[in-house]
């Protein structure tokens, strides 16, 4: 489970941003996680709850919200975009495998809310 390491990295980044902006308390962090990013949102949330409960005042009790971004693949042969998880690497419109992931592999902090 690599989600715990990811949580520690997110907390470190959030604390650095909070310090740069003279924030004393973080109430919520919103993440965007791609559908095929290899991160399991449930595990990330579970690790988050454990980590912020053990943290100092700035992160204690901080809520984590996760927006899962659909994976979308683009086909260079026909120019169509299609749902990656449903159809995989082969384009359902033309049958080509000249495709690439347009979105769905993201892992990023979208928003940090302070008190």
C-alpha cells in the first residue's frame, strides 16, 4: 500500500504551502486523482485519517476530499476521445491502437482550505 507514503508527501506539501502563507490551521484538502492513477481513494482516505490524527495542530482533524477524474483516451487515427476503462487501449470507434491517455493519471492537490 503506497497510499501512506503519498499521504505523507501531501501533508508535507500542504504544510510548506501553509507556512509560506502564514496559515496556522488547515481545515480541508481537496485532491484530484485520476481513475487509472493506481491510487485507491478508500486507502488514501484511511491513511489520511490516521496521519492527521497523529499530526500537530496545523493538520489535526483536517478533512480530505477526493475528486476522481475519469480516464479518457485519445485516438490519433480517427481523432475521437473515449472512456479508457471501458474500452482499453483499442479505439472503439475505428479499432486502432494508435491511442494515448488524455486524462485520468493525475494526482494533484486542487485546493487547500484554511480557517
